[in-house]
C-alpha cells in the first residue's frame, strides 16, 4: 500500500538557530556595508560604460583652416610673355578622416582653396588681377613607421579654376585656367613632445600626374571660342610630358590654451605647355590658421546623442 | 624600393625637359626691337596677304636701333616699323605715346559731316536717344533714320524693338554707321540679326596655328542668326564711309547678306583682322591683327567692303544743307 511521506511541519531547534544566524549576518552585512555595495555597483556601471565606449568608435574629422599672404608670379603668354609678380591672399580648408572607424589605414581628404592677387609686369606698366579656386578630393594610406612618425600616401582628384585679367590688353584682356587633375599626394607627420606640449610637424606634397586642361590657342580669341564655338585645340590631355607641378606645405601645429594653431609655408610651382605656349605659376605663401578635430551630426542616420546639445534643439 | 624611386625621378627630370620656356629678350633697345619684330613675324596675320617682306624690314630698321639715343626716338622708330603694316589695328602703347596708322581713312574723302546729320533736315535737336542710337523719322516721316557711332555702346532688344515700333509707319529704315570706328563684334552680330529672316553664313574667320606666315586654321563659319522676336522686314539701307571700321566693317559684311539691305556710301575702312595684344620687355604693349575675317565668298575684308551703291558727298549738296548719301538712301527706300 502506498504510504505518504511524512510532512515536517516543525524544524528542529538546531536547524532553526542556524537559519536565524545566517539571516541576521546578511542583514547586518547589508546594513554595515551599504556604502561598499553602492560603490561596487557604481564601479560596475562605469566599467560597463567604459566597455561600451571602447566598442563604439566615432570618426573625428581633422579640420584645418588657414589664411595666407602670398607672393605669386605668373607667366601667361596668351596675355603677355612677361612674368607678372605681386602680392596676394589665400584661403585653404582641409578636412581629413578615416573611411571607417575600425580601419585606421585608409583616410579620405577634401580640400578647398581660394587665392587672389594683384601682379605687375617688370616695367610696372601693366597690372594683372588674378583669382583662383581649387577643390580636391582624395584618399590616403597610412604608413606608421614609428610611434610618432607617419607617412600618408595616396591620390587626389582636383578641379582647378583661374581667372587672369590684364585690363590694358585691349582685345584679349582675360584668360581662364580650367583644369582637372589626378594628383599624387604625400604627407609626412611627426609629433615632437616638448615639456608641456606636443608639436605636430607636417610636410605635405602634391603633384599632378594626369589630367585635362583648357589652354586657348595663342592666335585665337575668346570670341572665336565662346561666340563662334570653335574650341579646336583648346582642350588638352595633360600628363608629366606637358604639365609639371609641385605643391609643398611645411607646417607646425602649436597648441595654445583651447586651440591648436598652424603656422607654415606653402610653395606652389606649376608649369605647363600646350599650343606652343608655356605657362607658369609660382607662389610662396606664409600661412596661419587653426586645426581641430570635429564630429558632425545631421541627417537621418547621424543624429546627435541626447547628451549633445544643439542650438537647433 | 630605392631603385624605383631613382627611375621615377629620372623619368620626371627627362619629361621636364619637354617644357622648355621660350628664350626671352633683354630689356635693351636691341632686345625690344627684336622682340617686337618677332611678335609681328610670328603672330601678325596679314604679312603674306599684304605681300610684306618682313625680313627686309628687319634689315632696314635694325641699323636704326644703334643710332637711337632716347626712348622717344626709339618709340618713333618702332612705330615707323609697325607703320609698314598699314593696319589701323596695329598700335604700340607706351606710357608717353600711342602709335597709330590712320591712312586708311585720312587718304580718302570724309563722306560724313556731323553738322549736316544733326541739322534740322535730318536729326535736328529733337531726336531721341536709345542704347547709343540717335533716331528720328525724316523725309516727311516716311523714313526711319538711326545714327550709331560706336559699336562699344551697348543696346538691348527692347531698345531696338521700341525704335522700330516708332518707325512702324515708315517705308524703310536707314542705319548710318559712318564714322563708326568699331567696338564689340557681338554687338555687330546682334544688330544685324534684326534684319535676317533665317540664320545665314555671312563670313569666315581663321586664326594662326603656327609661326609661319601662312599657318592658319581652317576657316570657321561666322553665322548671323535671325532674331527670334525683333525683326525689321521692310527695306533697310546701311550708310558707310571709310571710317566704318573693324566691328562696323564686320556689321556691313553681315548686312551684305541680309535679304532687304542695301549698302550705300563709300567703301568701308576695313580692319578685318581681329586684334590681340602682347608685350615687349620694356613693358610697352603691342596690338596687332591676329585673326583674318573673310566675307561669305571667302574674300578678305582687311581693305574694306565695297558698297552696293557707291555715293560720295557732293560739295554743292553739302553747301545747300543736303547729305548726298542720306538723300540717295531716301531715294532708294522710296522707290
């Protein structure tokens, strides 16, 4: 016959005492060590948060804005065989960031520059007004040779526009520069630790390799080209055989209180030939500007976290 | 790696030799003379057409360079050399003078008397002015008359439309471009376009492609379009004289092909070469004809364009207050 298991309704005295002691110890421990537990919980939260930060990386864009005083010299045989030289102003912006947060080997770069100048011929009898604009986009591979020495090498596609006006020329007072180029770019960066600051030295080089450019035939007028539509011999393939140039920028970034200032020298040397005309543009600029790292939010995908405050909010 | 760098650098050095700068002359009398001679030799477009032996001119003037003692005489000597080109589009500009060749009109009858044009018989005092045009109805309000003295004076379609509207009751229109020394070529095209019913080839242009005297591009068609909205469909007479030059010459060349246009007066002054400029080492500017322009039959227009009806001013008419050329135009339009 089936027998029921006896139900224990009362614990023995020794068992009850033991249970009581453990509970009491726990309560006392909790009471006494409340602060310790609180700290532990907080530390765990911070640790978890720190883990989250290292997992989720944000791409910073290094932005450089510089202004410069330049000394340009221009030879434009369409306007004059003489070398015009003078003074000018320039403005440059340069943005660089990695393509992806988890790959720090490849970065993209965009550049925009404006320049203007007033130049005179050697006899000071005629003046030239110059205005130039350039936009470029490129990519670089990062070589890390030593801890503080990096080399970036890559390519940059740019679009170049220039306007040159010699008012004294009665019938051909203007010539335009229009070109697009594929450039080789190189950048050498070195960080030098000083007592309090770290100075960031940089040497940037750029040279055109291939491209397409507008150069009017020496004997043709703009009336021919733009009114009558005769653009024969006005557009030319360019490569190292007819276009040589080198842009060099030597700069140092110096941190001040809450900003980093860039000081540098920029040398531009460009020479190209088409329609038996040899054009030259050399320029030396003293540049000053600022550089900072920034992150941008906007659009549907890149919304700012809640702890970022915008004036649009 | 080093090997490749050396190869690349050698390649660049080799290629850089492809871009040789042209030799430049020093800023001396001789250097400036040679520079001017070379610019004309390589870039002036009418040496062959005018049958000019530029080498012999070099020989003739080179001997004068050594005798020059100051910049004024040097300028006169250089201006004299440029004068051999017999071209109104050739000038030498210095800070103290501008050389010019004016015989293209000074050797011919003026065929224009502005005091007659502005007399009561024609424009008088009560003419209207719009976009560089001075205009009024003449010959008992039967003829519209517009004087246009400078192709550098801009005008708009609205200007022309309203001028033509004011002439709506007239039998014909006179456009007087006598003593108009030229200006913008695009204005000559615009003004001509009001008198065409369809686009037409009205001339050709070419430009120098090399340093040889006959190195020219293929002729490029110069078309005159018919204006889309503003049209004068009645007879028109264009009045010309020897001072109708450059862009005015181009306008007359176009109007020769306009369906209801008649050119009346004297042969135009020419100036068929579109000018460009260059500079000498001393900073003087030289302007010269660089692109020859041709009429619709590929005839050069440098020496001028013949009118359809040749008329010279008559001294007796002039004394009596009549402009012979305007009177002839009125007669043609009233026929």
